[in-house]
């Protein structure tokens, strides 16, 4: 049975986000929010860079891969709405 790429992305992305959140709460509570954000983002970017390693090794430019990521991230963030503060 062939796996649907979008279903895979949703399922595995949610798993990775859950694991990152759990580890962040367990290990980074003593840090400031800015430091927590930088550490979590760094972890996510290392994972992203590892995914992109193969295309870059096959000749895709890092700039092209970064632009692709930026476009996808922007699309995901466009769905986010600001929190309303009472």
C-alpha cells in the first residue's frame, strides 16, 4: 500500500513536534523564553538540514532548498492566527 505524502507529513510532523515539545518542557525550563525558542528552533533546523542533505549532495543548491523551506513554512504560518489577550 502506497503512503500518501501529505498524510505522512501531517502524522510524522505532529510526532516530531510532540517529541520536541516534551523534550523542551523537560530540559529547557531553566532557560529564558528566548533561549528556549532558540534551542527548539535549532533542533528543528538540524532535522530539516538532515532531510535536505541528500538533495544538496546530489547538486541542489542550499539557497534553492532554503527558499523551498521558507515558502512551505510561510504557508504553514499563514494559517496561524494571533492570540487574543483579555
